[in-house]
C-alpha cells in the first residue's frame, strides 16, 4: 500500500509580501497586481530581500478566476486581491464560462511580466491554482456540491473546461520562459471534500493537469504544494519516490541536484515552494509519478 | 408525543441527515398541517438531524460538502416552521460570526454557524471579508457574548488580533469572548494574540461556545 502523507501548511509569512517592502514608496497598491512593470519591480525586490534564486508571480490567487469571469476586489497595501463576486449563480450556468483571453486583463500582465523577467535572465516561478480552487471562486461551493449530486455531467463539463484553461495558462507561461510551475489546489483537498467528492471534484482533474503539463515542460518542472500532493497520494492517484541527499543544501539546491542527475524528472511534491531557500541538513526531494 | 406525530419528527430528522431538501420541506408542512408542536419539530426533528450529521462528520462518514447540504435541508424546514413559533420563545445566547477582512473562504465559518445555531445560539453572520471594527460594532449592537472569527489564509490571520485589540480599547474584553478557527490557525497562534478559544472543527466550536456563554452568564 502507498505511504499515507500528512502535510501541514506552515508557509505563514513567506506567502506574504514582506512588510519592509510594503512600506517603500516605490511600490504602489493595487498597481503591483495590475501592471507588468510593477510586478517585475516587486518580484525582483522580494527575491533580493529574501536572498532567493527565483522570482515568483503573481502576488495573489485570483488571476485565473478573474480571467474566467469572477469579479475581484484588488484591495490595498494591507490586504491583497480577493474574489468579490461569483460569475456563476445557478447550476444551469455551469457550462457557461468564457475562455481565457491572454491578451486582456491581469493575466496578460502576469505573462508579460514573466516574459520581461525571463528576457532579463531571471528564473521565474509561476503560481497556478488547480481546477477546484478556481471553480469555487466562480461559484458558491454549496451550489457546486449540490450539482455534483444531482447534475454530475454539468459539473464535469465545468471542471473539464477549467482543466483545459489551466493547462493552456501553464503552456503560455512555459512559452514565456517560466522555469517552475508552482501548482496548488489548496481548497480541494481530501480532508475538506471527503473521498467521494474529492475524486469527483478535485483529484482526477489535478491528475489530468499533471499528466498533460508534464509532457510539455521543456527543461522546467512542476512543483506541487504538499497539501495538494498529499491528497493525491492518499487517494491513490499518484505515488512518490524520495531522493535523500547526504549534504547540507537548500531545498531548491537539492531539487536542482536531483534533476541534474535524473533529467526525466518533471514533477516534485510533498513540500512547499516557500521553503526553497531553507537549508536542510539531509534534504529529501519527493518525485511524483502515476 | 403521540403515535402519529413521532414518526413525522423522526422522518424530519432523517430527511436532514439524508440532505433531502424537498422531503424536509414536505415533512415540515405536514407538521404544520397535523398540529405538531413547532418547537418540538425544530429541536427534536431538524436540529437532531443536524446533530446526527455532525456526529457522522466526527466519525469520518460525512465531510464538509455533506454537512453543508444537510444544513440547507435543515434551513428549508426552519423557514417553514419558524413563522409558526410562539413569540415568547426563550432568550438565546447571541454570537457574531464572520470571515476576517481579506479572505472570502467561508465554508468553515458556515459550518461553525450551523453547529452553534443547532446548539441554541442566535447567530449574527456578517459574511466574508469583514473589517475588524464591524465585528465589534455588531456585537455591541445585538448584545453578543461571543465573536467567532475564521480565516483560511495565513495572510489575513492578523485581522483576528485587530478584533481583540479593538475590544481591549473599548474595555469589552471581559464581556465579549473571541473564538478563532480555520486552516492556518493553531492553539499557539490563539495564545499569541490572546484569543479565548481555538477549536479544530465546527462541532467542537459549538461545544466550547456553549461553555463560554454559560460561564459568562454565571459571572465566571
């Protein structure tokens, strides 16, 4: 039997924009969430501040949902963007979402910023949300649960559409020079949804995304958030192999070392991308397979 | 309860557990038609069904989606029965609940609200993305003894401390207790900000809320 995983998210303040940078006048809010040039400036400042190897974009989790129709409150310096209005209000509207237009809105800005950073020689991470997490920004979760019981086909159609858009977004990111996809479906976990709904609403779509994306990654990798990969493993959809290293390295150095020695590795999980810079005495890298 | 009415109450409870909104509505209407005591139908039928759903959740049989669907069935029944309640029903403990500013994830908050209602609280739900000051002003306005705060995001946890600070500034800290919960929250964080209680799930939250409210009313 596959090993069961229990991963507790503890990224805490590493998920936030550092206070010291928030106070600097050169960064204005919500502009850092709106314009490619501002995103470039802030992502580089965070990288320098934390002495990291990678720049990471975007600074919120609402980009995909907004591109698919949800309304977003962009917030201010203290509190970042969040969904202000769902775009789907009834089960009948479930199949009715727009395709992502990469030439419009904030998703265009994020991709433009990735392009600028890559052209400047920066190594960029693109954070991407999984289909269920996006879906629950488009529709009230309760409606989605009810639809999953009574109108399974409609829910399947919606999540398939989102899955295609997520894969498309990741491909766009890769074409613009992204080195690492940081992938997470943090709202659609096994302990929240339970085994049946997890399989129906989250797990299988995440697995599809991973399968499709792993084929198009050039020299990059996809790093799955530990909460997300633990759910996938505990429901039997993926398996994992650990590579243990006998020298003190940061998590990202350890990953680079494992990948250098095993060029076919594309998917890493069971850990947090925010720990990239942390020194580990005996680093362990979990490679995901299915 | 007589022999005809008892099965009706049991069916009502079962319809809630089965997440069947239409059946719950139908049975609630039958209760009215057959003159079943409305308070009994709510407490022994609907609330008991929700309690049973909570038990199934504790046992790992039900998960959050099932609990939310059970609660929708319960509310359908309450909507039908409530207008028939006698006006002088007993005074309940009051609590204000919401998701702190910056966060819109409200599943956990909704569950705690449901379980606290089932435990007898009158709940004032401020919804999602709520500024700290609004929790305090609502609690003052309605005379609530508990403010329950939830967040799923680590970036918005600080909003919980803001509520406690406002209560301290207004010298309300001994009258209004603060309960917190949500994915990134821990007992350590609760201790750090001085919250009165942290619980890991909705059923425990309801139990602790009852203890807190009783403690306050007894002057402890």
